[in-house]
């Protein structure tokens, strides 16, 4: 790890000194977060489309750097999260994602509306349907607000009337619920359990950072007691919180210019959409002011708590949420490498596009999706779940803020065809980054065959000379044998051939 106090340069001490610095940061931001008043929610509120030339912020290239710890490799790293109430419409497409993972969010208050009378029937159906599809189910355990927590909900969201979560009044009763849940779904192959969701946002978590630490510690004890093979996953900080963490880390490392560039690239679609929460930033002073507002202090506080739980091995898996432009991925990967303990895998349970006014450019939307998920997988993130699979036209925003791979009725879009092609290439394959010959992307190797998903690192075109046995073309279309050279520009191209990725690209001069 490489954790340093905010505003200073990297200290010369070893891991213990670095953790002391991080704990000093934790104490400060916890105080700010606990004293802060009500802050705006972290709901998606994307802004206008970015300019044609995105800010350059990457401290390293998209596929470079030491990959994150992979953990146990998924059969297929490319999956999705979907509305289980529309299961039948989605089955034909979901069969193309077999070998991947998904998750379902549940709450104690919903399952046990009346104390002593839990009803698991809805989750049972979800677990059975996922198993039939060959898709591994993860569960996200929330408390909600009800008899088990006391109090009255302040936030109600969506058609399901979901509320924030609060601290249970009886931790022993909570642990009993968690043990029952884990024992029930272990036979379905459920092995990963996240505790709460995006606790940095007040509409998801009503407690304090210390309450969250206590809750995760209690849940982890119950999960492991019920199933020694199970893994504990953190709540998943919001995409915005991760962006603030990226900028904050670079400031603390004494790289203010890189911090500003990273902030600008990461938040290029959100600048100004929440007033002072994500303001325009053009210099380090403005960036420090942005990080010091109440909500962003809360974001940093919960990132610090999460990383302490990872350090202490209370949590086994780090959960990533990312909904931004692909130019924000390199700095994000650098952050994850620096702030995640050695050996702890990172899984992206929520990846998507928050872009309210992004238009109907299906090709552009698909290209960006391919770049984001490919860069994450190339960087060592072994599960990347797109959200949503298909958008809900009855959502409260009244528009498709989060871009779906499918139309609402389940019809496959161009982006859906592209994701299916990635899944087919990656299933039961090894993964390695590509960053050579003016190209970046990811390669999948299965036996003697390599499948590369690559694009030009500039606005120009790289020419792959015609070579016997090499097929290639747009991602999502059947790759065709080439009579001539294959041009590879800013749009991702899928190349398939016998040999290593380096050998496939060797003819490029």
C-alpha cells in the first residue's frame, strides 16, 4: 500500500507508518462527517456531454501498471445486473453471459416485515433462476428501517419503496438473521455477501462510520460462522466517492497538478450538476475546497473506514462502483493498487454510464462501454457487472440516465451485442493487458488462440498487416478473414488468431 496523509508528500516510513498516516486522516474526516449537516444525495445527476477532447489525467496508461490481485478467476468476467421482475424477457440474452456473476440486494426489514416471520420466497426464486442460467449470485445484505432498527425512514426510493438502512437495535438478532440467510443460500452456490450499499450516501445509510464498522464486523463474524467458504464484501462506495478518493490521494502524494487533471477527467460529465458538491476545479486550491465540503468529507471518511476494514481483513473483497467516462479509469486503477491491501481482489459490481443527455449514438455508447469494461478487466478487476442490463422506462428520472445493453423489452442493442462478444471471448480464458504498438486494450487466451480487443491510443489509425489465420472486425460482429490490412482506430476492434498477443501484433511497424 502507499497511503499518505492528506496534503503531504509520501512519508519515508514503512507500512506501519503509512497506516498511522491513514488513521490520522480517518480521525479527521470522521469528525467532519459526523458534524456535517444534511448533504445532497449521491444519486446520479449527470451533466452535459463532454467536449470531443477529454482532459488527460492518467498517471499511467490504461492497461499498464501491476494488475490488481485477481483472486479466484471467474469463468466469465463480464456480467450484468438486472431487474429480476423482467426475468423472462431477459433470459435469451442472459444465456450469453453464462459463467458470469450478478447480485441481488435484499433487506432484513423487507424479508422479516413482522418480527419472527421471515419470508425468503422471493430471494429463493432469484437464487434458483440465477443457478439455472449458470450465473453466480452474490447477495447484498441491508437492514432497512423498521422494527429491527427503530426510527422512521427519511428517504424512500423507487417503485420498491427502498429506504436507507439504520443500525440494528440488537446485533445478536441481526447476526442470527445473517447466519440464517447464509446457511439458506450456500446450497445455491452463493459465496459472496456484501454488507450494505454505498454507505457514503445518507439515503443509503443513517448511521455513523463507527456504526458501519461495527455492523460489518458483526456481519463478517456471522457470515464466516455460517459458511467458512463465504467471502465478505464491503458496501461498495459510490462512483462519485471513488472519484473524490482518486483526487484526494494525488493531493496527499504531493501531485497537485495530477490531482486536478484526474478530477477533471473523472467528473467531466458531472461538473456543476450538484452545485458545490462537484464544482468546476481548475487549480489545487479549488480542489481542496471541493474535497472539504460536507458530502465529500463524508465520502472520504467512508472510504477510509472501508480501507481500514480491508487492512484488518474483516472484509475479503473490495467492491467497486464506476459510472464515469473511460478516461477516468487509469487514475482509478492507480488508486485501487495503492489503497487496496496485497492479495485482496477487487470486483466491480456496478459499472455503467450516467449520461442523461448522451444522445442516441448507439455506436458511440457501445464503444465507450467496451473501453471501460476492457480497461477494468485488463487492470485486474475480475468481475465487471454492467448496470442496468435494460433501463426501466418508468424510472423517476423520466429518461435513460443509465444506459442499458438491452431495450426495455429485452431486445439486444449494439452495446449488448458487444458485451456478448466480450463474454464469448473471455469465457474460461486467461486475461492480460495490451499496451503496445500504439494500441491499448485487453487480450484473452484460450489454448493456443488469442482474442484481442484493442483500440488506438490516439486519434490516428494503426494498421495490422494481413496475416494468415488472423480475423478481425468491429466488436460485436463476427470477425472476418482479412484480404488486406486491418485498420485499428479509436473504436475498439476484435482480433482473433493463433499465437500470443505479442505475436499477433508483431507485424505492426
